[in-house]
């Protein structure tokens, strides 16, 4: 994915909704099935940045997959959650700190026992994982730097999925597919070309592109807001994600 997303990350406004932190705290304080289900959903959404981090501390892709599975199983255990410091403030930092805690606590004495903890086994058998990992080694980044970059790209992918769903639900999926390139291209396709492709005027195409970009920024702000502990931290988190994408 192109890192032309940096400019799209510079957003303002947006509603501040229930955060991932509230889900973590609820899971740590109650044994409700709803809390476990919410945590399981977060695990499914953010497993890849953690896989990349753990891959940097493992000897093979298979070992990293096992570590990732066990980490998320442990993460769903109430005692493990209770032992983590909630003052970290950001879900991204929380998961990284949790992963480091997990490595320190479990290195050299993991078992083969499967512990689901209410979480279905994550599908980590994609053969492209190791190819992608090896292709990224040339960047010579630390596991922590790679984690932050993949985290930023994961957020972007989640926003794109939400945006695609909105357009598709409105019967405008074809419009989204034609215009999504304007969210990342450094040298965008001329508006006239898109207008001809969609059978609309150049001015209408310009308005549609503007609306797409604005909605992308709002959804991105909303997605980032879910990962921090308060609305005053959103802009700083966005700045850190911009820096991560450029690393």
C-alpha cells in the first residue's frame, strides 16, 4: 500500500465514540460474554500488527503464528488484563506493552496446549505473510517501528472497508471503486478521465472526489479516536501515525 496516506491522516473534527480502551477495561472488570466477544473482535481486527512485532522476535513464521495465537488467548484472560497498566493511554501502546510483557513472561516455557478463552482460532495460515515479512526486512526497521507502521496501515484498511460498505449500501459501489485512487495517488488521475468513466460532468466528478476525501478523513478520525483514551489525544496519535508511515 502506498504511503501517500500521510496527507489523509491530517484530519479535524469527528465524533468521539466508545473506545477500544473501554472494551479492554470492561473485559478486565467483568466476566460477561459481551465483554469477551468485544475483546475477541478487537483481537481479530488488530492481530496483524502484533504478528509483525512478534515475528521480529521469533525464529520463523510458524513460531510467530503460535506466539500470536497464544498472546491473544492470554489477552482474553481476566488476570492478564488486570495485570496491565491502564495508564498507557492508547490502545496501540497498550497492545505493544502487553506483547512485550507476554514475551518476557512466556519465552522459553510455552506449552502446546490450546487455550481459546472464548476466541475462535485466528486464521494465520496465509502463505503471503512470510513473503510480506521478508520483503519488509529491507527497511531495516526495529520490530517496534514495523509494528507502528503496520498499525497505521491496518487503521487505514479498516476505514476503507467502512467507506466501501457505505458506498455499496447506497448503491454507489462502482463510484467508490472508481474514486478510491484519489485517496492515495500522489499524481491523481485527471478529473476529466474519471468523469468520462462514470458518465458524469467534470464538476460533478470533482464534487464526488471532495466528498469521498472528506468522508474518509472523518471516518479515519473516528477510527483513531477509538484507540485513545480521550478526544484530546487524537491529533497527537494521528501525528505519530503519519511519522510511522514515513519511516
